[in-house]
C-alpha cells in the first residue's frame, strides 16, 4: 500500500503535464471545442446599412482646401478651387467678356472685313465683264473703215468703245464745214480723254476703300489692344494678385482686337494690289479703244477733205 502511493502520484503528475501541453495546441485551432456556436451566425449575417441622414440633422461641411503654412508660421487661407480655373478662352467667349470699347473696335473691324470681301467679289465680277466686252468690241471693229461702219458693227452695246465712237461722230458733226483737220482731231482727243478718265474713275470705285481699310485696320486693332490691357492692369490692381488665371483672360481679350485688325488689313492690302494690276491692264485696253476711235475719225476726215479737194480740182 505504501509503494502504490508514489506510483499513483507519478502517474498523476504525467497526466497533468500532458494536459498542460495539449491545451495551447487546442486553443490555436479556429474550430476548437471551446468556440461559441453563435460565431458563424454572426459572421454570415450582413452588416447593418448606415442610417440615412435625416432632414433635421446637419450636413457635414464640404472638404475645405488645406490651409498652407507660410514661412513666418501664419496659416494662409487657401483659394477656392473654382477661383483657380480660368474661364473658356474661345474667341466668342473673349468677345462677350470684353470691355464695351474693345467690343466696338472688334465689331468695326469685322464690318471692315465684310466690306473688303464684298468689294473683292463685286470688282472681280465687274472687271471680268468689262474686259470681255471691250476685247470683243475691239475685235468687231478691227476691219471697220469708218465711224459709221464701226457703230453698225457694234450695234447698241453699252461699253466704253461705243462712247468713244459716239463722241467722235458728235464732234465730226459739230465741226462740219471746218477745213482744219488738226482742230477737229484735237477736240476729239479732248473728248476721248474725258471719257477715259470717267471710265478710270468708274473702274477704280471701291479701291480707295480697300486702301483705307488696309492702312488703318492694324492701328484700330492696336487701339483696342491698348485699351484692353489698361483694363486688365486696373483689374490686377483691384484684385491685388498676379495669378495667371486672373491676368490671362483680360490680356487675351485685348490681343484678340489686334488679331482682328490684322485679319481685316492683310486681305485688304492683297486685294488692293491685285486690283491695281488688273485695272491697269483694263485701262490699257481703254487706251487702245481710244486710239481705234481716233484712227477711224482721221480716216473719215481724210475722205471728206480728200473728196472736197478732188472736186475742187475737177472744177
């Protein structure tokens, strides 16, 4: 009996040590025997949705821009994000937001550009028709022997050559009975000069307007630019900032006036130079027509005076 007591104590100690070793391993397992049965149900149940804010509850304030720390340690208030975003800088939006004086300058330059292109198409059509008519008329009277025959060949066509022939016939009738051929030719040449000058003024109509637009449009646009930049500097001084988002729109609106001035001036100068060359060629044709009318008048005078001399010699 006394020997069995130590053996029993030894067996109990071994059992306790084994249990102490086995308990930590069982506790580390996720599905241990001591886990509560309600845990899987709690994990599988969905999380409750957050309650919607009521009408009476205050709304959370919008996230404000972070305050910037200055070098002196004072906290500076950051600008609003929308204040840093420039408005759309398209030509139409710049025109609509420009000053009233700059708007007036832009409208005037747009009207000048419209006038330039109107004169261009009108003069192109007019010069093309006038040159074609005069070229055809000169070809029709190339074989005529007298003023009457030339007028019959032309018919009732209204062109400068018809006016020259009519002036020569009128002077010949008014000078009937005058034996001085040089005087008749001189008076007829004076009439021809008047007709040529009138035709030159008619064909150059509108070119002075082109010259004025081409010479003054850049300066008008520059005036709008100077005015717009002055307003921009005034706005900078009032806002007390040199931020590009504040400065750029006003300067862009001012420069738009200069751009419109160049858009109006450059085509006007090019079109004026083109018409100067075309008009010079047409007036050379008018000079040839005046020479043709003068030659026909000279032939008629020679025939008339030659017949009178032959009759006088026969008598």
